């Protein structure tokens, strides 16, 4: 069973957060996660070719496969800040390592917030010793609070499973509500576990999990400079090292991936201004790559997303997005479903009664649009949100 | 000088419009343009692989290079209507040809409006004889009214030039405000002229004009099923046939292309809910294709467009869109200008004073964002609009 109500504790992990003053209002904006002993670590980072300094630094350090601590701030992305940004990211790690007496190379850093403004490093430096002092096993929910930017609700889930006869805990925490797009977008997510597993196994678990969760969500079509997903496993559970394909591996994978998929869904549900969560499924495309392209085009269409917001029975916009996205479509083969109601059959309306039934589907907070192209075996699905007045309000003045 | 105030008359052309009842409220929704003698005709059509019946029919008929009349309705796109849609489009042409005593194959048809609903053909059939009766030389503005859907203002421009010692008139009319995207989007545009020119010359004039006007605009990222641009030239001016590269050719091209570019700009200015018109220029990309991809990604980014709406000095969103659009970018080479103010230099802020100056640029109704990648010679520009509350309101309930 997944937990999200009571306080998660993962053996061997300590966490804490403070208000360092990066944000102008009194909320927590600097957090620290520590693993004792140091954890095996793997990560996935943004595919945007403009990468923030902390992404570059953490991306380099994670090659060692070892992580003692993660220091993370919100309110400032430390992106597009040039050499100074890189020095600031290094300094955040150095100050943390000194305050803890840890190896500097095993301290990772993440930032999220406004782009192009230098970090207020003096404030961060001052706050770090306090952060270290207040570290505690039940501090994870505070970290979740501290990494929020435009998130409307905190996102964390945890679950226990059994691996090699030992109880193993997995806790996932995430932030992200805007700039959510293919390949992870403005998103930070940390998966903390006491599992004992070698780095290659952890890497495979993370990559396959991200592929079916965070890499299948879309809020507004832009990936961010700072996206980071980390999986930290400190081995405190004492299970024998997990082997790919074993029963323990399957149990852990299923638990981890379930949490990843649920967190991804929570991010879309919290998509800026979002009132609907919609699964876009494209099937029987020529190839999976075709299906993916078409699904993302639908998921990213402002016209489609506003029609979801307006609960407007307008399948024309979906078929337009399909036609726009790919030249290899035969329009008279296209079927479209709203949940189980087939609204388009062979490229034309399946009739008024079907449209009326689908209108009721549109009133639900979440539903599935399925497009069947009848051209091959290609399949892909994307989770998206609607586009609302609230999105415009949130985004018209995020920075100034 | 371009005219848009007084009533355009193009020698040899007649036009008229009526309320046929396709739209539920009493506005003109059916229009007819006739050329006497029949005009030489060339066209460009949607690149969406889902094409409406009238696009398929007119696309086939225009191969003859000859057009006597264009019948066009708004309120219903006759798209995704299957065989019936094709029969209905044929019938519209047949009824028109009979009412006029013209060759059916020289009658073209266009439709714009809601997708997936059969045309109310009985109403159209009934209205056509009246349309033919009221044809007149100064009827063009009525056609402009009749083809409007969500357009807030009518769009037509006309100009006279001299070709081969004869006065030649060019009149362009257009509709389009939503689904405006690369490759023409929900847009109808007709260019009527009394020029005498062979079809291959007309085709070249239209294609090069569309490439730098209607194919460079973006409102919301989706192309339509019905986009059609026609150039009809009936030769009534009596100039010697225009030869590619002659002085007359150059004079006409410059006039035609000027009108096309201005109409394209009007469409973006009228983009659904638009409050800003923004030129996105990408220069010194590796290739023109790279520049195009990046320019469209910026122009189509909801995050960038909402920041324009909010007059929010947030160049981070532009650089994020750049990084998202292309893997071959070096972030520390990127410069970004708001009009003449360089806000980003080498991938980082050019300073607070520059940002303050650019904030004033954002308050203007139109401005230019220039992204210089310093990687090659690639250049492309796109015209886009902002994304406003009004866009959401207009699009959340277009159909129901």
C-alpha cells in the first residue's frame, strides 16, 4: 500500500529544510537530504541543451555512483548564470560538506526557480549550518515543502516491500507544475530507499521507471534547464545485493515504478491551472515513434487543451492535431474514443448519441482519449492537463 | 499605396455574399467570387494530412489552371465528413455552375468553420441562385464579411501597380484567427488580379509569397484541415503576358507580396485573444532549418506567449525554448535582444539596466525578439501572438 498521509521515514536517511531567504516570503526554500552511510546514486537529467549549473555539477559527480548528501534550493534556478553560477553551485556543496564533515565530491546540488538571476549565496551559506543541525529522520515532508515553486500541493509517496527477506522502504518526493513536457521538464524528484543494490541495477530501475512516468507527461510543452531525478539507495535494509530479474528485483521495481507513475500523475494533476488530467493513447500507428509524435502533438495542442478545459465536445481539434503531427496518416481510418465511447469512426462522426455520451466523459476530472490509426502496431501514451484561465494568470507574471 | 478603407474593385471580378443559414445568427455565411473571363488560377493548400472535402476537390480542379468562380461558406468546414462531405462539396460547385451557366469543373469551393458536422446543403442550394443574382463589382467587402469566423476585424487590402504600361489591380482578402501555425493553418485567402500572366509565373509568385507571409505565422500551433490560398488572374488589364524577371514581374511581385505579408500580419494581430504581435528572429544558427525549428519552438511556447501577455521580463523562458528545440546549441554563445536592447549576452543576463529597458519594449503592442546563436549563418523569422485569458475564453467553447 502506498502511503502519503503519515510521515515517511527511510532507514539511514535524514532530512531538513529552512527558510534561507532566497524567496522573499517566509517559506522554506533550502533543504538537505543526507544518507548515512553514503548511498549508491544514479540520476536522470534534463535533455534541454541549456542546462543549469547544478545540473552540470551533479551530472558530473553522480558518475562516482556515491552520494552523501543533496542540498537543494527553490526560488532560484541558478540557470543561465555563467561561470558564477557554476562557482555558486560548487560553493553550496563545499559549505554543506564542511558543515557535515563529509567528502565534497559526494555532495550533490539541485536548484529550481527563476532563471538568469545569480543565487543569493550569502544567505545560503549562512543557513547551511542550521540545516545540518536540525537534520532528522522524519524531515522528508519539510523537504517536499521547501522544493515547491508553483506546486499547489506537496507530492510524496512511500511504500514498503520485501526484498531478500528484508523489509525495504521506498520514498519518492517530487516538485513540478509548469514547464512540464517530454523528457521531464521543470521537475525535481528524489527516490530514497534503504535497498542494497549495485549501481547498474539501480540505473536500469531508474531509467525504465522514468521512461514510463516522468517522460510521458506534458503540461505546457517546454522542458526545463534544471530537471533532475535521483535514486539514492543506502543498503541499510541489509538485503543481499539485488540481481536483475530476481524476485526481489521484481518486487522492488514494481514498488518503485508504481510510485514514479503516481507522482508523475500528481504533477500533471497539479499542472499550472490544471482542472483535468487526460491520458492520450495513440495506438496502431505505423511505429511506436509515430505514435509518440502524434500523442505529444495532441497533448501539447493549445486548441485541444482549451477544449478539455471548456468540456467542449470538439473531436475536430484532436483530428486536426493528428493530421498536423504526421504526414503518414490515412484520415478515413482514424477512430477516436473518449473513454469507452467511440466518437469518430473512419474519420467521421460516429453519430450524435455517441457525441452526447462523450460530453459526459468531458465533465470528469480525468479521462482517456484514444486515437486508433489502424496503420500498424505502434503504441504510445502521454498524460496531459487542460489549459485554463488560471494557467495564463499564473504564467503571465511568474517573474516580475 | 495600399488601400483598405474604400471599396476594392478588380476589373473582371464580381462578388456577393448572403446569409444562407449555415450560421445560426443573421450574418452572411455564403459568398461567391466570379471572374469574367475565367481566370488563370493557382493555389496552395493545407499541409495537414487530414484534409477537408473542399480542399481535396479544389486541389484537384486547380490543376486545370482555370477558375470561373469560387463558392465559399463559413460556419461549417465540411471536414471529417467522409464521402458525404465530398458529394456535398461537388454539389455546391454544380449548383453554382448551373445558376451561372458555367463549366462545373471551373467552379472551386472552400469551407471554414466547425469540423465533423455535415453541411446544411439544402440551405446552401436555396441561397445560390440569389447569390448569383446579386453579384456586383464592389461586392468584395461582403465576401470578406461572409468568410469571417472568430476574426475580430475584416482583412483585405488592395493596390494598383503598372505592368507593361497597363494599370493592374491586386486585391487580397483573408480570414483566420485561430489554428494559425506553420504552413497556413485555418486560413482562407484569395488574391484577385486583372494581370495577364501564364500559370507557371503565377504559381511562382504565389509560392514565394506564401513562404514569406502565411507560412511564417503562428497563433496556436495547429494547422487546419481547410487552409486554402488562391491567386486568380483574369488578364483583363490587357498587359502583355508577364515574363519571369521582367520589370513588370518585379513590380507585380512586390505589390502582391507586400499585400500577402501585411495580411499575414493582420491575421496574427487578430490571433484569438491576441494583445501583442511579436516577430521572432533567429539568426546565426547552424542552418536555416535549425533557425526555423528554433523560431517556431519559441513562437509556439505557451510559457513564452503568456510572458508576452503579462509583459513579463522573463528571458529565461525564451532560452528554455531555444534549448528545448534543438540539441545543437551552445548556451554560452546565446544572445537575446528585445528590439534593440540586448538582454542576454553569452547565455547570461546582460544586466539589470538592460532588463529594465526591455521591460518597456514588452509594453508595446508589437516588438521583435532576436536570438543570435553565433554558430553559423542560419536565419529564420516567425510572426507570433501572445497567449491571453481571452484565447482561453474563445477556445474553451468554440463548438458546443
